[in-house]
């Protein structure tokens, strides 16, 4: 059995226990950063079959061509105004606090609308996701021309959204893993992604609307992020193929 993205942690979600169980059951482990490589080695007690190859998602992005900004905006009816891309999922280990978290996000979004269009991807089906879904619908009803609610971009169009956004805001793994490849800063909120390796484009804040607004205002003058992506390696997919072809540990 082969496992990808091993050694990762997301302490605000319940994924960890399943992720580690898969790691323990696998023979080959592909990790997306040096930090995760060390975690897998510690977890299984051996370096045999553990390979740090970088993120295969980034390899795919590197080989993709995105639609133009004009076509993207036309497709999703996004006006010619700088926009912030927002992706918020519920925290599944601290579920009782999600209503409070939603209130803080709403207050922050209410203020951000004064300077930006908001492109918001709707939350997943995790427990309490409906709290955030209903909150975004309320915001849209109050500011119909300033908010775009997107049920599902699909990967290619989501990458385009990251490319053309001013910055990313939320608690999605896409902010942690992919955003640096698009030279974007990320305001990462809460604990959902706690434990993951960070590139220097990631700024962590609590679910506090004043802190969120402060960090956004701090980031805006920086423009594009010019640093490296912690998760990127050249030709990750080909590395995986070569390792599997040559592996003799079964």
C-alpha cells in the first residue's frame, strides 16, 4: 500500500487519526515536506520506504495553464475590482465554538466589503458547516453586488481564483499548501491547519475579527509574496513514478 501526504497534521480537524492509521498500514510513504518526512520516520520507527517528494498537487499546477483573468471574471460574474478569496470550513475538533467563529468572520467580512469584492467558496459538509453556509447567504443578501458565492470552482478554476485574488483568507489547506506558488499571502484563521508546515506567506490569527482585519491591512501593502513554497519540488509526480517502479520492499 502506498500513502501520499503522510506526516501531515491538522489539529483543528479530526483527520489526524485516520491519516496516521493509513501511514501505519502503508509500505511506501510520500511526504510533501521535510518536516512531514521526519514525522513519518518517527511514527513508523524507520526511514525505509519514506520519500520526501514535495506536493504532487503543486507539480500539477506547475504544468497547467489557467484561463485569463477576464475570462475568469466573466465566467463567475466577478466585477473589475480587487477581490479577496475566502474559504472557511468548520473546525471539527472544537465544534461548539463554530457559531462564535462564524460571528467573528461575518464581522470581518462586513468591514472588508468596504474595500474589496469578496469571492467566497461555500463550506464543505463537515459538522456545523451549515452555520457558515447560512452566514454567507445572509451576507450575500445584504451585499448582493459585493459578494460572489461559489459552490464549487473545481480545481482549475480555484487555482485561477488564487492567481487573481489580492490575498487568501480562511482556514483551508489550499492557503497552506498552494497559495505560495501563486505568490499570495494568506491570513490563516484558527486551529484547523495547526500542525502543518508553513511557508513564509502564511500569517496565523485567531477567530477574532479585529485581529483578522489588522492582519489583512498589514498584508495589503506587501503586494505579492516573493518567497519559496515549503511544499514545492520539481517533478514530484515523476519522482513518485520512478520510486514505485524501482521499489523492491514488498
